[in-house]
C-alpha cells in the first residue's frame, strides 16, 4: 500500500523550524516507515513530482519566489500546515514591515547600518534575485492554511504529535506543554 506523502519548504525563515523537525531524533526512523517525502530540503527534491497529502511551510512570504512556492504547495498538498511564528505571523523578517518603504528598508540594511561595509554603496540588483514584496506576509494571508503549529521554533514533540494525528485521520489536538512561544 502506498504511504502518505509529505512535502516541506522554508520560505523567509532561518531553517530553525526544520531543525526542530529533525529533533524528533530516532522517531525519524518511524516517520520514514509512515510516510514518503516529496519536494523537501529533507530529501533535496526540488520540484513536486506528485500530489502530496501534507505540506509543511516554514517562514513567511517576503518575495516573489516565496509567493510562487507557497501557491505551488497549496495546489499540490491536500493539507497545509504553517509551522512556526515566521509562517504564522511573519516572525523576525516582518520587522521590516515597520519601515515606510522598501527603499528605506534596503537603505538601512545595505547602506546605513553601523555594521554595513559597502564601499561602492550598491543595493542588491542582480536580475536573478526574486522581487522583494512590499511587506512580509503570513502564509494564511496568501493561501488557505489548514493548521497552525506555534513556536520559535515549535517543539519537536508538537510536530510529531501533529503529524501522527493527521496520518491517523484525526484532528490536531496538541497538549499545551508542547507549545513553545519563546
Ligand atoms: Fe526560525 Fe523561529 Fe522563524 Fe522557525 S519560527 S524559521 S525557528 S525564526
């Protein structure tokens, strides 16, 4: 019998939520028995090759590539989970939402900050860079999200419990002790 398929991605984020996922430790061996992975940094599959049952999203939407990837996840995954504060409310990258404009944000990041060394005073301008969006959006403002797993990063036990529940056809009902907000 074919196994449920899981896909994961990291948008505007620090990869800490994926690190927390790996903190399920030796349960990863059980997970490999329970599911197959498709597009994910875990197996390094870069594009969807089949429809997936569960998509796990780390990070918010800060640029055109993040937007495109999130839309692809919604199209290819039956259930979509926002994993961690960056996916749920933008997290640290969303601190730039307080700036008046993208121009002032880039100026502060690449020209004016005390730690910046930028002798030629150049702003990033390579045409291959994805277009930066006007602000950082939480995932649910871009696509429908089915479940939210809070934390920075969410505890491994929370991720494990949620996956096991969904794989058994149950709703996610995590114990409060598995929540982590710092
Ligand atoms: Fe990193 Fe925390 Fe954002 Fe996860 S929620 S990507 S751990 S900053």
